[in-house]
């Protein structure tokens, strides 16, 4: 007897998103399964960041079917449902969004806020076991020695490690990363890719990639966007220079 297939982590059918009268995204069909590592590529304005905002519930769509982690997103959904979903989604935006005046350990602990309730979440009163998890997360990315250092005193690569530790702390089911290596030199970018894939073990990873040379480090599948539409959806090993050239010059 065959086992039942698990539901997709992401399902989009005829999804359209517009802003100020302009169509930003129109996805006929996109499906991502549990544990997949998918990169999204395309020129500036192709809709890559818009796609991540839709998947995180930060931007509404006006038409079509969109579900993330089994939750159907729609304009009228409750704040409670949306907050519960976002607790299961980890983010890596270009700016990393670390709090400069807080230490590396305190920034890592922010990943636990979704598990806290009431006054503890308001004043960031973390239980001892959460503090131990934060130190373990920093150790896993090689940044335990930075635990007490303010994040505004860290280098770009060090800040990247703290952001990765925060992801590990959250333990999300879905990770959305928007050009997470854009401000790093090639060596630091390769290390960041390695850490991101490590943080995504057991999770689904969607990464917007600016540098195609990083694709083999980050993904097994590549989705190409042009003018808000999917141009190709291929295994990473089938994406060659000619494929990318047609995407960016089309």
C-alpha cells in the first residue's frame, strides 16, 4: 500500500498581485514540497521580492489560490492565524534586521519570541533553557565567542552568522531569504550559503539569488522570473549559462 503524499509547503494557482494599478506578479502554478531548496532568479523588478512578501503574508494578493504551510492566505484572514503562520516562517532579508544595540546572544534569542507569551515576550524575559539554546545556536555557526558583543560592533560576516543563529533558534518550517549574501565578499558569501543550508536542515528553503555562481551551494531547483511570471522551473544542474542569459536578456 502506497503512503499518502504530504501536502505541499507552498501552493500557488493563478495568483496575481498588483500595486498602484500595476501587475507585479502573476504565477500560474508553483508548488514547493517539504524540505526542498529552491532559488529564485531574475532581473531587478522581476517580482522576486514580491514573491517572498506574498509567501510571508506581508503583501496581499488580489486573485488566485495561495497556501503556505497548509494555511490559505487571503485578505480577510485573522491576525491570530497570520501571526501563528509567521512564527513558523524564518526570514533572512538583505539588511539582516539585527538590533545593533543588543548583543549577539540577545539578537539570537529574538528567534524564540514566537514561543513566548504574555509579559515574557514584551520584556524579552527568556527562560534559562532558551538562553542555553541561543548559546548552542551561536556555537553551531562558530560565533559563540561573540555572544556578549553588540551587533553594531560586528563585521558583515559576523552579523551574518548571528542572523543564521537566530534562524536556528526559531527552528522554522519555511525559510525565506532575500539575497542574503549581497553585501559579502565571495569567500564570506560562500560561507554564508553553507550556514544558511545548515540552518535549513529539516525545513524548506526559498532563496532569492543575485549571483548565479552561488546556485550550486544553495539549491536543488531554480525558478526564473521575468516581469512577474515564471519563465522556467528547472533542477539546478540543468540551469546553464545560456538559460540564464535568455532570462536576463529576454
